[in-house]
C-alpha cells in the first residue's frame, strides 16, 4: 500500500502522524536512557579517578543532582 493510498483513506493521515509521534517518543526515550547510563558510569567512578582530574566527590555529587 503506498503512502498516497494511506492519505486518501479515512484516518490514513492520522495513522502516519501517529507513527511519526511514536518514533519521536522512542527516540527521546533512547536519548534519556543513554544519558542515564552516562550518569550512572560517572557516579560509579572511584574517588582516585576523580582526583586525577581535580574533582572532589562532593563536586561530582553536586553535578549529579
């Protein structure tokens, strides 16, 4: 079925719009999950690694809020 046929059918345009909205939501959720994973890895860094870059545990904790 071509996209032209979907646009002509009742509700076809809404179906296409709903698909685009679902894709946007899924992309946003993936981006949020990626950021969360990065924050978790940052939070798990040992104090000695933080000291190597001149950051204290308190500074790291402040950034994670």
